[in-house]
C-alpha cells in the first residue's frame, strides 16, 4: 500500500511540476500590399505555454510621400493559438490582437486603436534558430486614410 501511495504521489508531482514558459524573439522584414506595396520592418517578443502564446509586436510600414502612401506604425499585444509540438521542425499558429497605431502622410496624422488577425508558421533551422513567416490583416479605428492594411513578413526567430 505504501509503495502504491508513493507511486501516485510521484506521478502527481511530475504532472503538477511547472513547465518553463517558452519564449522567443523575432526580427522581421516584409511587405504590405495595401494600400500600395511598401516596405515593413519590426520585431516581436513572446512566450507560450503549450498551445497558448502571448506576444508584443512593433512594426513600421514606410511612408512614400511621392506616391501618397502613408506610413504606419503599430504596437500590439497578441494571443496566439499554436501547435503544441513541431512536426518535422514546423509549427503553425493563428493570432488575434489589439493595440495602437499611428498613420502618417506628410503632415496628416491619425493615432488610434487597431485590431489584427492572422497566422503563420515557424521553421526550425538549427538549434534555437528558426525562420518565421507571418500574415496579418490590421483594422484601424478612428479616421485613418486607409481602414485596412495587410502585411506579410519573413523573420529570424530565436527561441529561448
């Protein structure tokens, strides 16, 4: 009886043992096809436990005054639903988030809140180094020149 109790206690201790949160940081470059194609760059830092992840992201879409394409800066907090294990070094995720933006063209500027929805994939390259591909759709509130932006990026991701 004592042996069975010891086994049950050991199994419960193993199951209850907290697992460390997995964190990562991403630096990315990309494009936004809307309203016109322009360059994007930024970074993200996040952590996750099993299938749920949380991330903070900052991105900057370049302004083109000659073409009349506004620049867009976004900062957002996102929740990720991700595959709990990698399959052949690949993991998928979907994300939803909210934050703030600043859209600017020459002297016109709008700052307000935004939401985003998207998804992506992380590819393990070597050790903790991964490549990340991400697609997002941003909806801007307030009175921006463009209410919806899309963004696609490729990034270098370091897990720690």
